[in-house]
């Protein structure tokens, strides 16, 4: 009986971890932008929607870019691809 109870408690704890996991891994800041916290797209944001200016945008050629990063500049802040977002405006 004690064994059944212990097993039940363990499986309940596993369920709680499984439920909590998706929220923990969902980023609020898009990893494409190094210095600022910008929510991931969608929705697509423009420079007019954010307060940050002249912040770093990771380029595919950057040696120090995050390894898991595949979607570079999803918001299109760095239209001229020089690695700096929202120079103007
Ligand atoms: Ca730029």
C-alpha cells in the first residue's frame, strides 16, 4: 500500500513538471537581438513600435551568435544588414 502511494505521488509530481515546462521554455525576448528584450514575432514589430535604437542584431556570419538561433532579425529592424537595428527614427 505504501509503495502504491509513493508511486502515485511520484507520477503526480511528474505531471506538474510536464505542465510547467512549456511556459518555462517559451522566451519573452527574441534571441535574434543581443542587447534588448524584444518579444518574438508574430506580431511583426517595426522600429516605431519599440523604444530601443541602435541595438545589436545578430547576423548569420557572427561568430558569437546563439547556436540555436535560426531566424535572424524576424522583425526586420536591420534592413541594411549591418548588424545594427533601428539606426534611424
Ligand atoms: Ca542596420
